[in-house]
């Protein structure tokens, strides 16, 4: 069987600024393609990305050649398989139980959301990235993880430093220096809170993990709190900004969603349209093949859920935002053993609480100059700004 064809003209800059034209071309011409700029074989069809995620025996999450271990100063659960992954994931899962979502984190998020909305100025242009989406995502995550003393700015700085370090495929010095500074602050705060949660346990992630009957190693508790910091801010932040952009640029859809109250469908469409986490890596544990392309053992593939979510086999006009879409089998929360732990939390916070709340308070909110909104990101993607007038 042939090896994957090579795409050697695409640059990292193109992937960061707008990868969708490449994905559309690859789905049509070379759905299994080695992209030189990232040193990975990209999979761009939905059936292939899902099949890989659902077959952990053939496709390991441990990609040893990413900057992730260097960035996180640890081997985290995101790069583990089997029982080891299951044990570490299970250590944090009680925090995200349905009971806790309903009785603790839902009410907490609603309180914070009301507070942060109260601070917004009316009848003037305000950018919702720094004034609402970023800080609110940071605040609720700090509470859930058991780091209430961390400021919104701290949480956002740490998160971005971790993300930039994990995505530093050019192995440049500055992102690693920045994330090392973040580690010093995070480590100090985590150590400070251990005695407190041993004395007064609660349902926060840090407390649940250190008070478990058979706790995982402290080094892994620390690493996996940091995984949550790295991914738990940008995803709800970017999803909120994306769904607001989608609804405000499609007023007929917004009117229908207001009428039906189906805010959850609008949220699902937003994360399909622009997946907050765009790509994931998997390594072949044996010689295998996809679509007649030979993939030798240790080949690293990138499952491009951003592309899978636009796949013409599943979605009509997948490049367009459509909150009224009937079927939406998107892959933005992953699949298989690494399915996103915070998926139900995100759906509750945005689809059930924030969207109806913000449009109830500001029923005539308008997006100011949609063309000024800047979208960026290859591994993680979302708007960098969202200027609106609230009224």
C-alpha cells in the first residue's frame, strides 16, 4: 500500500489564520495526508477521525514528540492510555457528577454570570472577550478546581501559557519560559491549599483527589489540575463568543431560537461550526492502514475534528452557522476514552444558563462591525474579540 501523500507548501501561519480551506481541499483530494509543517498525518474525514478515537488499542494517546510534556512539566492523563488513564480521569470525575453539576456548579455559575453581566456598560461598545467570556470562564473554573484565591487574570494567564507551551511545535524559548513562570505560581497555590482541604473536604477537584480512599500520586494531581486549567477556560470562552457571533450575524435564526428556547441547539452548532479544540494527536501502536494508505507503527496522526465537523458526508453547508440544523453529530467533545470530561458542564453553563440570561438582559444586543472580529488558532480556535453594543 502507498504511504500518505505529502503536503509541503502549507505553513503554520496559514493553519493558525484560517485552516478551513486546506481541510476542505484535503477532504476532497487527500483525506489521509502528511502535512510537513506539523510533522503529522492529517485525517480530515469524520468517519476516520471517529474510528481512530474509538480504537485506543491501535491508536495511543501517547505522542512523545509533542511539546506537551515539556510545557506541563509532566506526563498528563491526556497522553495516557488504558488503566493508567482511567485511574487518573476517575480521580477527578466525582467533581463533575450530575448531582454536583445540578446542586453546586450550576447555581455557582448562575450567580457569577449575573455578577459579571451586571458589570457590563449599556448603550456603548464593549468587547465581550476581556469583559465577560474570559473572566467568567476563569472564575467558575477556579471555584470548581478548588483554587478560589486565584484571580481571573491569574487563571487566564496560566491557561494561555499552558496552551501556548503545549502548542509550541517550533520549540521556541519564550513560550516555555512563560509557562515555567506560570508553574511556579500554580505549584505554590496548590501546595498552600492541601492542608485546608484535608481539614475541610468539599467537592472541588483538588479536594476530591487528595481525599480519595486511594489517591493518585501528588505529582499527577498537580498535572491534572493544570490540564483542567489549560483546557477549561478557552473552551467555554471561545464557545460563548462563537455562538454569540453566529446568532448575532444570523438574526432570523436568533429570533427562532428565542421563540423556541432551544439555546442548547445553538450552543451545539457553535462548537460544531468552529470547534474550540480543533485537532488531537494519536500514535499507531502497530502497522495499520486507513483508506488504503499505509501507516507504519509509531506514525502520528492528527484527527482534525474541525474538519470532521464540516464533512460533506454529514453536513449540508457545513461551513455555515445554522442554529436550526436538524442533525448535528459533531466531534468537538471527542470520542472514546478521552471524551471531554467537562462536556456536560459546558452544555449546562452556556446552553442552559448563559445564552437565555444574556439575551434576556440585552434583547437588542448588536454586533458592531462583524468584519472586525479576528479568528485565530490551529490547535485551539476562537474569536479574539467580540465588539457588541448592549441594549
